[in-house]
């Protein structure tokens, strides 16, 4: 069956201000059985990877990429493996290490959810290192191309989080608040932090990196610069969004910071290091794709 958007947001609760909505989750766009169908989360991944492949082909046609059409499909295989393996491992290592030790087979139950964007970044980085060596493509050049496609998948993934009613925000009396009572948020109006993340980490960041790639020559002149800007921009957006997001249940803070904020600090540091490296390389005249 089809699940229209009207089934995702229900009627306002009589006990709440009219401007606040009660969220009615449905994980499927098309459902064929109790636990089988086309899930919004899976669709987000599919569209994200398809969009990345389309952009990579367009980069090559316009002379902005040294990765040819045949190599692009091989690259997509590496990226998919990096995202899925890195994201899944990262979720357990960064957020639920005890669960993995108690029940290692939980790693393979992907239908239960559990992906970490920071783990996905590490998985993709390793995949790009391997691909760059095998295909003799500049790693920094490759990284710049890939980060210009990543925000699309991030934005779609956060929209799927909202449709699923997961990873909701902190309690608020804002007029746009949403009640996630059906997914454990209680009868409390909360920030729809998934939408904040979709806007900042996803579509705003996508607009930025795409503008930089098409309106400047940064990818050719300063390899690694765009990747650094993306990492720093993502970290900044994530830290801002974490201010409105409810910390994961049962997951302790690190130095008083949420896990998402703490891990993002390392991404910000990596981004700054890449930008400094790219700037020094061009000054020394050693920069090349």
C-alpha cells in the first residue's frame, strides 16, 4: 500500500496547541507485508547513490573529473560498501559498543536500523584510498568530487529519519513543534530536529559545495580544499543541530557533549587540516589533481 504524507502527520492533539502536530510514523512508501516493502530509508540511500552517480558522470563530461564513465560504476561499488560497512560498524563502535560484544550478529540485522554518519565518513575515506591506488587517481581530487555529492544523501536520509519518527529533538514550546508519541517521544512537543539536519547538513551544504565546484576552479587548483570545507561545514551544521536534538537513550555524554557533537570536532579538525594543506600546496606550486 502507498503511504501518503497525510498519514505521516496526524491530526493535532486536543491537549496541545493547534499549531503542534502528532507524528504518525510509517517506515514504508510501498508495503507488501508486515515487514516487507520499499522503506523510506532504503529509498533515501537509493536516490542518494543514484544522484551521486549522475553528478560524477556530469563532472566527467564537463572536464571537472578525471574519473571516466567505466570507472564511475566501480567507484560507486566502493562508495556503497564504504557507507554501509562504515556506517553500520560506526553505529555499534561509537554508540552501542556493548551491544556488539554481547550479540555480534546484531551487526547484520540492518532492518532494525542503526547507522552512524561519522562511521560512514571513515568507511568512505578508506574506500577512496583503495580506489585511488588501484585506479591511479589523485586521492584529494577524488575526495573533492565525492564530498560534492554527499550532502544529497545526508539530506534525504534525515528526511527518512523524520518520516520514521526517529532521532527526534528536545522538548520545546515552539509553534512548529511535533509530538513523537508513537515512537517513544511521549506526549511532549519536540523540535523536529531531523528536518533541521536535513536543511543544514543536507540541502544547504549541498548548495554550497555545488556552487563552489561549478562557480570556481577550486577542485583543479587546490585539491583537498573542497573536501576540507565540506568536513568543516558538516561538523558546524551537526554541532548546531545537536543543540536541538535529544541525546540517544542509554548513550552517555563525552566531556559533557553529545556523541554527535564530540565526534564532529574531529571532522572539523580534519577539515581545517585539509584546507591548510591545500593552501600550502598551491603556494609551493605542487598542487595537482
